[in-house]
């Protein structure tokens, strides 16, 4: 008999998450039936979407989220013990899954990870998973960046932004990142080789842009929304492109009291991922 440990949403969120929102509980799992597998979590992903998506979730529900897990018992010939899998089972240690009867969805809920060799399987939740794909396709398909163009990235040291910045550097763009600490800014400049990076908590965004992008911005990869994005969008060149990936600055806000919209530059093309 296996006892899973899982985090449930104990109290609905009201503002930034606190320990009180979560409760760790046990769940006794049933014996495997034919077709089912038992997986054990190795890595859980704590992603920004969990906060706003949970506004619609009832207390008592397992906290949503994806994980990389290992098959530790199998009653399904197609899924062998020892294989590593990606699954959307939430914040829990053990889960029983029947891969053949999972709902088909736009987003995959379950798949066997390819062999990453010596690399960490955690990359299946990072650059080789949802954040990496968001960075690659959200940047290339929507911003359509060209060598020499100026690219601004918010939350630039995060999972998505740090990959957008590296892709933009590889393409020969002038890359400007914003992050919320001096340590992150140093990492963006010294390790990821961004052309410029600023701490938006201590430096005025418009002043930073006038310094690093005096002729305006061609591409803006927007992870944060709110007032920050209004300041960047105001500095877009005509026919600049904005990829609206996320708006983390408002995720802890009550949806009935969201901030005012951006000041849109009508000559920019703005698309949502
Ligand atoms: N559309 C899509 O398909 C997807 C969208 N997203 C969105 O992309 C964005 C980034 O996700 P991801 O890289 O995984 O996140 P991470 O958790 O890696 O990074 C998030 C960072 O956002 C910054 N941040 C938090 N609050 C604020 C705020 N109020 N103002 C400005 N920055 C803030 C913080 O960095 P700092 O210390 O620098 O402030 C934080 O570390 C999110 O908005 C997310 O919802 C992500 C994946 C898919
Ligand atoms: C107002 C909220 C905006 C959130 C933007 C964002 O981060 C979107 C991310 C999703 C992402 C979600 C991933 C998995 C959800 C699985 C939930 C579950 O079944 O447990 C992915 O779906 C693409 C983006 O739309």
C-alpha cells in the first residue's frame, strides 16, 4: 500500500500566497489495476500560472502543477518501470495514472521523457519543457526578431525570459533585460551576456530605455504587464512587435480590481501567446 503526500489548497488565495493557503496531507492510493502505472515525483514545477488559475479552484483540491516522475510500478506493457515521465498531477509525491484513458487536451498531460543522457531530467520542466517552448515560439513567431534589432525583456532572469534573451543574443540582437535584484542584473550581463540590464526596483524604466535604446524598441517580450509594460510600450518604434506572454505583476491582485490597461502604441503589433 502506498501513501502519497500531497499539498492541497486549504484556503483560497487572497493576495500573495502564504503558508496558510497550503496544507500537506496523506492520501492512500488504491492497488494498481490493469493499464495503470504508479509514478513517484522527482521534480515539481512551481509556475506563475498556478496563482491566477487557482482563483477558480475549490479549497481541498490538490495544488495544480506539472512534474517529472519515475514509473516505480507498472501494469501497462507500454510503460516500463524506471522510465521518466512528464505529468500534470499537481504537487504530490505519488500518483496512479492510466496513460491510455487520459483526456486529450491542447496541452499534453502526460508523456514519457526522451533520454536526456547526463543532463538533469528537471530540464523537462525548463528549457526542454513548457517555459523553453514558450520562449522559443513566443519570441520567434510573434516578435519575428532580426539581427541588430533592439529587444527588451521583462522578468528577464526568469525561466522564460532568460531563454528569450539567450535566443535573441544568438540572433545578433541588442538585448536589454529588466530584473528585480542587482544579483540577477549581474547574472544577465556577465553570464548571459545581455547588452544591458537594469534593476527595475531601483532604476526608472523610461530613463533606462532612453540610455540603452535611445532610438526605440523593436521587440518587447512582455512577462509582467502593468505599469512596467506601459513604459516599455511607449518607447516602441513604429511597427515594433510585442509578445504578451504573461502579466505576473497582477497575478496576486483581486481580478475585480485589476490595474488599468497599457498605453498601446497603435503602430506596434501586439499579440498574445
Ligand atoms: N503564455 C504562455 O504560454 C506562458 C506564459 N508564461 C508567463 O511568463 C511569465 C514568466 O514566467 P516564468 O519565466 O516561468 O516565471 P519565473 O517564476 O521563472 O519568473 C517570474 C519572475 O517574475 C518577476 N516578477 C514577479 N512579480 C513581479 C512584478 N510584480 N513585477 C515585475 N516582475 C515580477 C520575478 O523576478 P524579478 O525578481 O526579476 O522581479 C519572478 O522571479 C509569467 O507571467 C508567466 O505567467 C509562462 C509560461 C507560458
Ligand atoms: C491570467 C493567467 C495568465 C497565465 C499565463 C501563463 O503563465 C500561462 C501558462 C499556460 C501553461 C499552463 C501549463 C499547464 C497548465 C496545467 C494545469 C493542470 O492541468 O494542472 C500552458 O498551458 C500554456 C499557457 O497557456
